[in-house]
């Protein structure tokens, strides 16, 4: 890695298109539809280049008015992170505009297991619209 280089293993979160792309050693490992923060409720997922700073299994995420069990949790910025969302039947499109998350990146469970198993703490995550 150079001074301004993120390397060849990283995750892109394209919030404008509600897609996630995960690259492992330069190869696209995962491409999936996602649901990010609810823009109508002013809970948009923040933009930026962050890093996975922890990994946990079987955790209950809590906030004002909710408690959601997830099998895979990978925080990237405060209480915002990548996680499965077993309660969602659909991902992608414009769901995030009215039924989005509290800021996290909701990912289908089967796909999230691949991300959890292949990406370590310190992996860069680029979040953008």
C-alpha cells in the first residue's frame, strides 16, 4: 500500500445505487443489493472512507425504539456497520428512502456470511453516493 492507496482488498458501499461490492486481493468476491440509512428520517449512512474496526457474531443491536438480532456485525464508524438483516425480504432499489436502516448497511444474511468470513478488521470500506 502506498500513502494514498487502500490496497486491493476493500469494500465499496454505493449508496446511490444501493449496491455493495467486496474485493478480495483485487477480485470481486461479492456484489449484492443492500439497504442503507433512511433518508426521509434523516438517518442517512454517512459518506467516507472508514475501516472495519471489530467483528462480532450473534449480537443484538440496540437503539432508540429498536433491538435487532444479527448473526454478523462489522462496525465501521461509531454505531454504524455492516450486518445481516434477516427481517428484510427485499434489498436494493429505493427502499432506503422510506424504509431504510438507522444508518447501518443491511445485507442479505447469506451474502453477509461471505463478507464476515473473508474480510478482517482493518479492511477499508468506502461509502459514497
